[in-house]
């Protein structure tokens, strides 16, 4: 049985990892700035130990990591900026090294180790490099685009109008993964530390085109959904970072060998986009269909 400290435990990736570890019988320290948050309370109900920790408060990191066997590390620039993400990520790595954590699993982004020109990929790669230089045994898992993003934000707002608005051509494939598969893979890397230490692995569960995604959502939601290509210039007015990411998806793509991952690690129970979409509660997410039908 391992004791694993999990950052981002109240978020998608950290929460999925914490649940996978608990289900496998491990002890989880869920690190959060808000121990009283509903998501933290839900993890406590499942058996996790909730610890206060703040990336900008080094003593809190040291206290939360002391005595842990391993660390699941997740960082994000969203809500702050990439410089803050790098500073916080390096502080977390330094705390893990100082407290002699025996294995750090860092979640990054697929292709972040290439010259993508995507700001939040570059920031994650800087943290990867800091981890490699820290002397702490490490594994980097690098997920593709998140299926879970389709159940919130501007994508969900479009789906309520019958439109899957996506800044890519209809026939351009791109790689996808749900948070649950990221969590399952992270748990596997902790349990098989010898096999995964010193490895960087891009992971995805399926590859689909925007047109295929719209067709799948039509079947899963039971109402028409059509793909509409959103102009990158429009995305750029909201976020130059996301516009750079979608430009990379369109011009280069994420060449992840999904069949090979499925063969090598069948225990993950990889989701196809269809199986993930079918499992979502679309009536609750989308509300009542528009009686006027799908807008043109």
C-alpha cells in the first residue's frame, strides 16, 4: 500500500487519480488550498486524507509531502499565467525532492516536449525539465485533449444550440482522453514504478475528427448536433494560447499510437469517445431541446 500525495485533487485529473488510487487500496493525501470545498469533502467520504497545501506557500508543501511515498503533480496556467505555472511547478518539484518523495508522476501535455509554439505546452515542458534535473525518480504522463471539456464552458453552450463549435476542419483527426483514463494510467504508474520510472509517455484513448464527434454527440444526446468550424482569429480574440494550440492540432496533430497503448495496458479500460459520450447525462447537461430545431 502506497501513500500518494495528489495535487489538483479537487480538479479533473487529480480527482480522477485520487479515486483510482483509493479504489486500488492506496492511501491518498488530497492536497488543496480549500479543504472545505465540496470536492474535497467528497474525497474525504471516499477515504482520502485532506491536506491544506498552496503552491505559493513552500512550508505548506513540505508539510503535506513529508512521509508520502509518491506525488501526483498537476499544474495549470489557466486562472493565472504560464510564468506562475512554471514557478509553482518548480516549487512543487523542489518540495518533493526536499522531503525525499520516492516517485513523482507529473501530468503534462502530449507533444509538450516538442517545439509546438503553444505557450502552456512550453511552460509544462519547463517543469518537466526541472523534474528531470531534481534527482527525484520521475514519470511524465502527457495526455491528449480532454473529452471532459465537452461537458462545460463554451463547448457545452454551443451544444445546447445544436452546434459543436470547434476550431478545426471537419475531417482533421485529433487525439482525445477522458480524465478517468488519465487517473487510471497515473495509478498504474505508481503501482509499477520500476516499469515507468524515467519514462515520458503521451497518452490518448481515441482519435476522432470533429465531424465524427458531432455525429457521436447526436446519437448520445438524442438530438441533432452539427460541427461548425470556428475561425482561429475568433479564438485568438479570447486566448492567443488556445489559438496556438488549435493551430498545432490542425497543422501537426497529435500522433499518439492509441492501438499500441490499448495493447500494452488493457487494464486501463480505455474509453472510446462513443463509450464516454454515451455515459454522460446529456438531458441534465443540455436541458430541454429547442422546439425551433437546430439553428442554421
